[in-house]
C-alpha cells in the first residue's frame, strides 16, 4: 500500500521561508499534522480525536495537566 501523503499548508502560515508552517494530510481513518521545519515527525490521530481537540481549542480549553 502506498502511504504517500498529500500535505497541505495551513492558511495561517506566515509565508516566510516556508519552514514555519503547520501542514495537514489525511489518509483513510487518520489525520496527520506536522511542522514543515521537521517533516519527518508527524502527529497522527483519528478524525474523532482531532475533532475533539479542535473543539476544545475553539472553546478556549487549556492543556490538560497544565498549571
């Protein structure tokens, strides 16, 4: 199975040298996030988990366990 992902840059990227961007890609059942300056490292989550994370961010929720 070919796992080549099609990465898309965030519309909030600053457009500088191209290495300060958040990128996202989708594959069946997974959402992938990475920073363009470290493309070999990516966060992978299910669409449901990503939806919960984004809902928490939009609601102003902080990081769990943060002081």
